[in-house]
């Protein structure tokens, strides 16, 4: 499938309630979904968007994180782990016709993605 839109979406504080990393690293921790998370992911999936989840969680937490995401029904196309928890920049080129091809949305932590329209 040729995806027209790729969404890079952080996990903690964006899709699920942000908690202390020492809590989220346990195999028994259950993520708490933020409002409208699954509905928005389903909407994006139906539109054929490619969903890339990003997180500052360490690569060594991959299996635990995948289990936690699965338990609450969060699905994705790709999971990128171990990125900085600091500032993040998306750099991309515009199309030759001038079409802008990159955007950034900053959310208030733990408010969720329900109001995003892409």
C-alpha cells in the first residue's frame, strides 16, 4: 500500500496517561488510555495512514512496551524506541509544486489525540 500520510505519534502523555518510567517498565503495569485514543487510531487506520509510535522508553523495554500496548488495544505499523525525551524536530522537503509535506502538533500532556484532525 502506498500510504499518503505517515503519523509519528508519541506514546506516554499522548496516547496513554504519562507515568514515572520506573512504573511503566514493569511487566505488570497496565497503560491507562487517554480519551478517544482507540477511536482516533481506528479513524487513521481506515484512512490508510501509516502509524509510527515513538517513545523515549529504552530499547530494552521493547517487549514490555509491546505487551502493554497490545493489552489496551493500541495498534501501529512501526515502533521506534529510545528517542530523546527532549525537543524533537521533523525535517522534510516540500513537493516541487509547493505542497507542504510536514507538520507538527504539540499537545498538552495527558489530554489525548481526540481533537486532532488530519
